[in-house]
C-alpha cells in the first residue's frame, strides 16, 4: 500500500514536471507582478507580461501618430476603455497568449466563462491593489459574488481619474485574467492570424511622445 501511494505521488509529480517542461516561460526574469505568494507565481507572472505584451503590440500597430511612443500604461488604459464595449478579443491574441491560457485553464480559475472570486491569485490581487477605492470595491465583490463579472470592475477602472492604476500590476493582472484570458474561453483559435509587431508600420520607440504627461491614451479621439 505504501509503495502504491509513493508511486502515485511520483506519477503526479512526473506529469506536472513534464507539463511544466513543455511550457516556455518567456518572462521568467521579469519582476513579480504580484508580491504575495500564490500556488503558481511563475504562471501568473507570465500571464501578466504576456497580456502586457499583447496590448502594447496592438496599440503600437494601430498607433496613428508615429511621433508618439506607446507606454504600457497607455496601452492598458486603451484596452480597459475598449473593454467597456464589444471588444474583438481576436485582435489581441498572440501565439504565446494561447499557450498561457491553456496553462491557466489547468489552475481551475474559471467557472464556465466566469472568473471565480475565490482562489489564491484573486485573494492576492485583492490584497495588493494600490488604489484604495478600487481595492475596496474589488474586495467587496469577492465577499458577495461567487463569480466575478469584468463589466463591473472595468467600468470602475475606466471611470476613475487616477491614471496610476494602469501601472498597478496587481490590478492589471486581474484585467489580464478576467477581461483578457477570460474572453478566450470557448474560442477556436486554430485558424486565427496571431497578433505580431508591425515594425514596418510604426517604430513607436524611436521618437519621444511630445505630449508626454498629458494623459492621452494611444488612440484618444479615434473610434474603432
């Protein structure tokens, strides 16, 4: 009996190692997006930076002002603003984000297509949000809702005048899990054209933004 238990544990361990070995952590050297301990820090970190890369790439590719460099918080703000409406998530799907999504599914974070309010990563996010008003709203929802609805928090974030929230990696990790990866559920990406940098169209890092400090989003004033 003891040998059977040991064999079972070893089998599970080997399967986990094999699955982890097949997954490439592209952002393993990046600072932790979440400062509290979770069951899979590396994966949630990968989820944040994969999301950040996707929204920045999309903002760069659709940038209509070649003199403006795109920052990650501008790209985050643009994504959150667009998420208040009928956003086409296919425009933001990268090859690596599909791989990360598949790994996230193994964590049991969603109930159907809704993000569960009770998990160690959501609890960590609730403790780490820097904006006190949003932190209070977020944690209040956790106590009354079994599953989270991105529309409620996305609207609260987009309506806030505190632009520093888009630099809050904990809050944006929530956006990544709910408003980004949560939209992947039920999607067939087998024939999708993945989002890639369009270097020939924009070199957004080459020139400084002449309006830096004026809190303009990357696509302010333009409809999509």
